[in-house]
C-alpha cells in the first residue's frame, strides 16, 4: 500500500488534458492500486490520476459500494439535473454548490483492460462527471454557483 501525494489547486498538472491508457503495464497497475489507497486514506469519494501528478485517463471512485476503476472513461449519456455540495481532495477544506446531470452512463475499462459500462444517479453520477472532468483539466470550481465555503469538519463529526 502506498499513499501518493495529492496535488492541490494551483498546480499546473490539474489543468492538463490526460492521455489515454494503451495497456495496463505494471507501473499503471501500481498507480491504480495507489490511487485507491490514497482515495481511502483521505476519505475521498473519487480520485483522478492528475490529482497524484500523472497525466493518464484513470480515475477511481467509491460512493460506498466498493471501488470502481475507470480507465479511459467516456460519458455516453446524461440526463436530468441535480444541485448540491461538491468538494475535491485537491481543494481540501472547501466546498461549493454545483449543478450537474442527475444521471450519467459511462463507458470505461477496468484494471484488467476489460470493457464495461457503469451508470448511476445522484452521488455516483456526480462523482463520475467530477472525476472525468479532471481528466480534461477541469476543476469543479469552474462550475461553482456562488462562493466556495469552508467545510467545518468538527461540526460534521459531531
Ligand atoms: Zn476532484
């Protein structure tokens, strides 16, 4: 298990378009394992490769149903609308209100380069779209309505 350092907003790596993965090399396999470990270590719902400084089209998500590995994900379909609080491990301690589709269907490959589709509503749709945005160099702050605010962790724990 290896925890990678998370890049924070202001780091150029978060603004770049990531390259597709052609094959799962040992290096990519280790990266995926480390990304899952890092997501859990920091209690994130998702993590994209550029957030650990790697410009590859890889993201991991866990909305409470186990880890989802997304290699070369592409959005096939979205519908509806949801507005809610969003945060990002690359902007610790902050959150803001973002409107996104309520449903998303995504085509991707898993850690064995097997094709699959994942679809979800609400938090899963939000996580899928948030992480895929990272792969094109976009942060949720570009979509925030109103101001970012501080997350009060103490209050959440109480
Ligand atoms: Zn993020």
